[in-house]
């Protein structure tokens, strides 16, 4: 009898479950559940409580709904029973965190806190803790804190400590009620097994934890804010469990809720980008994986801990047990193109797309593919949602240079694609210049699977071959593999993730290879991109930040006038 594992991938807008056959890695069934509350960036569910700029919240009930809807669905599609499923693993966008009480209940589900923004889940792209991040970085740098270099010299506003500090600064009454501040990925596993266990991946990359050194010192936290001196003991935990471990087994209650058997093995929680690495067969150093979606995350394995400017982190056991896992990222990729199609494309293009029976992205890609490299005279900086690597600065914004009255939408669209490729090359060069080799490049995600033009541009810009995942749900496949490892060999699974990767990882046969002529022209364009990157990103011209300050003051004045009028 065949055995199966389930991987659940929690994205920004939805969660998806994939039922995978042990041994072959064959994806037997997939089910997607959009979040009922979506991303809350304007109002809370009551429709009245307005959120400030740069907020991005989610509702924890949506996460359990995903399990309740998708798992019974994949079993039904495949016509198999719960007896044949030996394990389950999950992954999440990160850092996506929430405050819970001593019973594990999210504070937003408690009646007296349901209209308070700080009681909800803070999504990875919640950027309004930038002031806290800036202050943390200033203090850490002034004190010469060693941990800072492991994160490329800066801690991001997207990460756990700035988000928790923001709650303390803006809503101390909520902070006082927090028993634990946890990653959503760990909270979901807690709901399934009844035990709260924090995984080494999010702790290392997003919460400034180190396998040897632990968290930053009490003295450091006290300098940040006296009320944070004992934050690790009071709101976090020193007990961190390595990925690749078993978190526990499904309880009677959770098994009934999601349609599986009590006692089914549950893997320690993981992060969407990191869990995708073994799913494409990467288990050794020198191979870079790009997980391409609304944003892009770059994951690389290494033998030794090196300092790389602007990396998001280096964590031992963070991706594959026994190796260093490096992370970098671009916070605006798919979001980039979505913004453009929603705001800058004329109706005639939508009419043409409809007549051809394609979506607007396909039409623009077709038109962009007809252009010669450099023909548009355009170049862009891919900072519409800030810069994650190598500058780690959420206050940076987008740039488009070279537009004229003859500039067409497809030319801008191609310039935006190229900008994201230049951003990736900047990251690759930062690693290589720091002594971390990158010999091979892999890609997964919807963009990598569907957009041939974009992947060829990346190959030309990087001047490297690019291999593509055969799975359309690579993180979910990776999570299912970890679920099989949690089950262990005695139940029909695997003893470790490397063993699982040998049998279950899948790649497409086709490899994107660089065109030497294209690569030469892109070298010239990349040189211009690099000049703009340094000019706007490294303090020579702070126009982006000055404009943000003016905008904030203007909005504040407008709100004051409105309040006076009413």
C-alpha cells in the first residue's frame, strides 16, 4: 500500500495543502483556501478601526480554516483514507508573528482585544516597526554587538524584535497581556500537537537567536528599553528545536478537526523559502535557490559562517541540519508587476488581452519579448516595497529612469523585470565577494514555472544556467518531505531530509542557459543599475526618505484638518 505525506504552505493571500506520495515525490492532489480576512492593511475586521501606513495584519482563525478545508479535500480528490497518511509538515511566510495568552489563544480572539490592531497577527510585510528597527540597529552598532554582522549589518523591521518592541511602545496594555509572542508557523503546530515548540529556522533568521550564543544579552535588551530586559524569559523561549525534528503527533481534537488520524506525525514548523531547498534536491553548499513570488527569497547552503553585507541571516541548521543556511531577499518582485498592471496599463491593452484570450501579464510579456535588450532606454530600481538585500532598508522606494513621451507599457514592464534580475545579481555578487561560493542557480514558484522571458533574462543577467523546480508547489512539497521525515523510516518515511531529497525532489528537464551577446549588453546595463543603487541606497541622495517625511507630514496635517472640521 502506498504511503503519503501532506505539506501545507501558508502564503500571503492563501494556504494550500499538497498530498504527496512517499518515494516518488508525486503530487497526487492539491487544494487551495484563500484567507477569509485576506491581508488587513486598511481596516480591522470591524470595518471601522483604521490602520496606519505600512501595517499588514492577518487573522489567525484563517490559518485553521485552511487545514479544515484543504486536508479533507485532498484526501477526497485522491480517494485515499487517513490511514495512508503518515506525516504532515507546514511552512509559513516569515516573520509572521502573533501574541497569545497562557492558553495559546491569540489576543485578537479575546473579546476585549478584538478591536485593537496590536492584538492581531503581524504579517511578514508589516513595516511600521521601522523606527524600532532603526533604533535597534543604532544601539547594536554603537555597542559593537556581534550578532549584527550575521544579519548583514542590519535587523529588518519585518523581524520579531522590532515588531514586539512596537507593541510595547504603542500598546503597553497589549504587551502586558502577552504570555508568548510566537511565529504563526509555530502556533499552528501548537494547535495540532498541543505543545508549543519554536523552530530553529524562524528563531535564527527572524528572532536574532544563535545556536551557540542564544539571543542577544539581557544588557542589550535593557539598553533598548528597560521593560525588555527579561523579554526572552517572559515572552519568548530559550528552548529551540532544530528543523528536521518531530514536533509531536496530532491530538484527538486536531485530528477530528482536519480529517486525519490521531497520532499522525507532525514535523517541526518551517519557513516557505527554506523548506523549498530540499524539494529541488539541494542538500550541499554552492547552490542558490530563488523562491520567486510576490517577493523573492534567496537561500544558499555553506560550510562555514561568513559575514555577507546585507544578507538576511546565516543560521546553523537553519535549512539543512549540519550546514550553514544563508538567506537574502528582494521584497518586491511579483508585487512589482501587479502594481504596474493595476495602475499603469491603458484599457486598450486589457481589450487586446481579452481578444487574444490571455491575461494582461501574458500580453505584456509577449510584447516585452519582442524588444531588443536596451531598446527602451529605460532602467529601474526594484524598490517599490523597500530593499531587503543588500541594503536592508524598508524606507527606500522605486525609481524609473529614461521614460519619454514614446515610452510604451511593455517597455516599462520589461524594465521592471530586468530590475529584479539586477537585484538578484547584486545579491549573488555580495555573497561571492564575501567568500561564499555560488556555482549553480535554481528557481521555483509561479514566476519561475510560467514566465520563460523572465527566467531567460535572469539567466542572461547572471550569466549562469538556471534549473527550475518541476513542482508547482515547491514549499508544500518540501513540507511534505519533512512530514515524511517526522514519521521516520519505521512508519514508511525517512530518517533524515537528505534521504528524502534523493527520492522525492523534482526538477524540470529544461535548463535556461545564458546568451553570450545578451549577457554582454546586460553587463553594461547592470553597471548603470549599480551606480543608481549606490547613489540612492547608500546615503548620497536621501530624496526617497525626505519625500516619505514630507508625505507623512502632509497626511498628518490633512487628518488634523478633518478632525477639526468634524
